[in-house]
C-alpha cells in the first residue's frame, strides 16, 4: 500500500564478500543465473517441492528454453534432493492428497507431447501417469488421488492431417483453432479412448473439489486470447457427466480459482469490474451457487495468489506498491477480519501455497541481491525461512545500492520508483541514467531482484550508470483507481510521470541530464519509442523491445484488440483516429535525434513485428539519428531461448554504454563476439 507518510528513501545495501572485491555482475553471469519458478507443499507440511529453472549455456549447449528441474526438501532434516534433473522441462508440480506421490507435467523420452508423470516421494523413477494425443496443458487430482481432470486440445481430425501431409497447410485465421477440453481420466490406467466432458466453452483452468466429484472450471467462449483474458468465468461441473451445476459472474479478468477445504466455497482472484486492468481482488461465492463477494473491497494492493488455510480463512500474497504483503481474510459470514502475516519489507513474495492443515505456507520470493528462491512460513511466525539458495555465487559479487524513491509528478500525483545507484558512486559526480520502463502497463516493479537479459539493472550499475524503475500511473499494486488513471490517455500523463521521475533524480544531483537513456519491452517499448521521438531532446539513447509504434495499426494486428479497448484505450480507433496517430511514435519520427536500437521477435502475436519495422523505416526516412533493427526468428513477445536472450543482453548494454558512457556518434559494430563475451573479465 502506498503510504506517503513513509520516509522518502529505503536503501538496501548488498552484502559484500571481501575476497572478491572486483567481481561484478556481467551478461555472462546473468546468462547462467538459476531461478526457483514454483513451489508446492505436501498436505502434512512435511515436504516442500520446488522447480528450478536452469539456463542453457550459450555457445555450449544446444539452443533452447531453460531446463526445469524438480527438487524436494524434507522439512524435518532440511535435506534437499533432486528428483528430476538434467534435460527436463518439469512444470505444475503437485503432491497427491496422501503425500506419497509428486505429479508433474513434462515431455520425456519418446514423448511427442507434454504428458503427466508421477514419482514416488520415497524415490525411484518417474512413471507415466497419462498421455493424451495432444499436450496436457493443465491438470487437477481427485480428492481420493485415483483420477485426474486434465485440459488438452482437441486432436486434429484424421482427414485434415492427411491433407496437411500432402501440403494443404493453409491457416484460416481465428477460425481453425482447436478447443481446449476437459478429460477425466484414471491415473496410471490405460485410458485408451478418453472422452471429453461436454462443456459450454473453452477450458483454461480446472480444480477438483477436495471432498467430492465436482470440478471448478474457468471457461471462455473461445480459446482466442482476447476471450480468455476478458470473458473467462467460473463454473462448477460434475466430473462424471460434465453437467454445469453453478456459474459465477466474476466481474472481469480472472486469475486463480481455489476450493475451500470443506467444498462449501469457491474463491478466485478477479478484476473488480470489466474495465479493471488486471485480476487483483479476492472474490468468494458458495460453491452450490449464489452471490459473489469481494472480500477486500477498495483494497489498495493487487492480489496475486491465494490459498485456503481452513474452511473459513484464506491466505493471500499481494503487491503493495514496490513491496509484497502476505495476509489473511475471512470467507463471507465468517466474522474474521483481515490480518497480516508478512508486512512490507524484506523479500518480495510473488506466490504461495498452503499445507492441508493450514499451518505451513510455501512461498516464492526475491531480494535485491538474489533472484527468486523458495521460502517457508509457519502461520503465526513473524518472518519466513529461506529454504533454497539457487545462486550462492552471487554472494561473491559486488552489487550497487538499491533504493525505493518517492516523488511527485507535475500534477501532484505521488509516485514510487526503484533506483539502482552506480557501483562505486562518488559524491559530487553526476552519472548517466537508464530509465527502465515496465510493460503492461498493468504491472509493477517490486523492490526485489531487477536484473535480467532485458533488464540492465546491476550490470549497468557496474559500468557506471544508474538505473531507475518507475511505477507510473496505470501500474498495479496501488488499487484499482490508480491502475485506471492512465486509461484513455495513451502516452499522456503516464509517460509524463517518467520524465518527472528523471527530473527528480537530476534535481538530487545524481544524474547528468545530457546522458539519460531509456529502455523497456511491450508497453515499456511503447514508452521508449515515444520518449525517443516526441521527447527526443531529453534522451541520449534508447533500446526498444517488442514495442508499439503505430497505435492504429497495432489494433489491427494484435491478438488482444478487445482487451486493449476495455482496459486501456477505452475507445476504438474509429472513435478518434487523430488522437491515436498523434500518440504514435511514428508520427514524431521526424523529431528524433536519439540513437535508437529496436529489437523484436519475428513471431510476436501480441505486438506484431511490423510495429518495429514501421518505426525503423520512418526513422530511416525522416530522422538523422542512428537506428538499428534486430529481429529474432522463432521468438514471440519476449525472448525465451538462451542464444536470443544472450544476444539481446549484449546488444542492450553495448548500445547504452556506447551512447551514455562511451564516445557516441556512429553506431557500434553490429557483429557480436559471443565467445569472448562469455569470458568474465
């Protein structure tokens, strides 16, 4: 929760290993960082499972997405064992109700598609629990542990496959999709002819009741992204017949669904209304049907995950400004008031699950000096316990001071930002600044780990630059009203907030106003394009990633045109063509004096690659500033593979350092020596 009475700056000095004074964070080190990506806990709280993302080594391993391992911690002995390691892609880990088996999705051995596997807690090899003709995308275990409800798409008809083999591979846009269906299947059975439940829509979530044969489902009219985002609604169905027993009108975007332990209630994370930018409220309703209730109305935070502790009480983790908050709230008619488990400060938590007895929580969190790790918390304790150390080598890396900064925009709106100061900063010297703009804009930057392949963070600080992240108006984490402040005004007050944040830092004496750069992806890429054109005189360099350059053609080429209308623009292009064109970076390309590096995945469905091509061509025709366009084949809305991530990171830092610290002028060479770069200096 944003509290203007708090001190202006929160500083987090990072521990320094005296024996490694010269070790700093580099792209090679970032490329090797491991991350805990999910947590699970057994019903009795005796074991904590987690998945560990292990990146492939650029120029060594075959290129691809990171491997994901499965680990289990015995909470009594603190012994950490690897259950599935090596070249694995484990996801969606769950304990069986009796705690004897761990289930997970993976594509193993000769699998052509992702299947469901189980591995005994007391050891042994993973066993195939079920395999479908198409990939299993989600699953939930029955309360007795004998069956699973799985989501998989319809199989391609034999006739169409035969025609495709003969070269008839045409695509009928937004018509020839295959609907994700729900199948109820016996675990470890033959399941030779699985039958889909006949449900009114496309399934994207399934959760089995903890006491009987009912399923809680998220169903949307079609599997198109726009429909899933805006029109997913909670249903309760019979697992045997598929008959719909209840339907709930969650009022907007839908997040997680969860049953109460006694099966009497269903809770979900939902948007407050159809124009709310993101699912961030806790709603609850009787599972048999009835009114849906907002359990924390007017909450000035953004709920991310929830878990029932008992039949009357839920725990949840939320973003509150740049912090996280873990609390509890009572079910309707319980008489329980909201209570705090973990307040703001410390590790930033983003996920939680609860043991069956509600006494233990497993959490996922990061700090300014460590990417995400697993934590545990005994309900009632004052602080969590760190359970993993995914990157112990970071203890020997010198890192810059990270601070929370508060300032006022030109119209008086109070804003928060996170500043990473230059490493080895000296008093009285002004430094280059990189403004790192988050996407969405329905997102927020928290005061945890902020460095990655597309985020310069501590790498830039080690090279003598400051990095500033601003939660500009329209960001989440401060309630629905704040998140809606940018609606209908693209590139208006929201991006003025960014300039005002830069001016604030210039006013403190830290930043050299002539050496300010900007970078960001998606909506942050839009901000980068806008600031480098419409406000070019303020920025000495920019790196734009999967960004928007033409607000008119963006609507006609994205897969979320309705979502953009409902929760961002609030008007269609034909309602005001002139306004959308005026708020497009291409319109202001002739003003550009800022060297701009543009990068984009060639297969991006969200922001079409044509957005980057348009801006590149307009700048080449109308601007005298250096511009370069780099495209990544096989990548979508953000890079997933090791090689393209590493290449992006090197080019990002090369460009910004060249124009903010180095000589500037002509563009740096476009060739990259990857082998040399992988050697930490």
